[in-house]
C-alpha cells in the first residue's frame, strides 16, 4: 500500500464510533462528528512536530507535544511525545477526510 502523506499535516480527531476491532479512525477537526464526552486529537506539523490533546484522569484536557518520523517502510510513523514513550503507528489509509491506523 502507498500512503499519500500530503494529507497528514493537520489536526485529526478520534472518531471512536467508526473504530473497528483492527483499527482506529480519525477525522479532520472540522469534520461533523457527533457529541462526545471527550475526544483525543493529534496534530501533525510539516516540521516533524506533533501536538496531542486528550482527556486527563481528572476529566480536564491534557496537552503534550513531541515529534513524528516516517519509517523507511513508508507506512509506519513513530510518535515520540515529551515525557512519554515512543509509539509506532501503522497507517492503514489516509486521505483528505480520514486517517485510519492499526490498533
């Protein structure tokens, strides 16, 4: 599979209602998602930096930053967040309005 990386550099919001047993689905922040108690989001920047927003244990928003790198296989990103471990993420598909990654 070949991923068109031109669409990566934006803010992606977790559309948990579209997840499957094998994958997680993210939509652009302007995509009309239903109401939810809280949604994780990740923003990829062209300079290789990343910003993540999530729900903290006390129900407030949590923010973290870090960096991302595309691995040589052309399908896997590593996301390294400050004060957290590095995560390898396999991208299943990517287009202008949907990012799908393996669980």
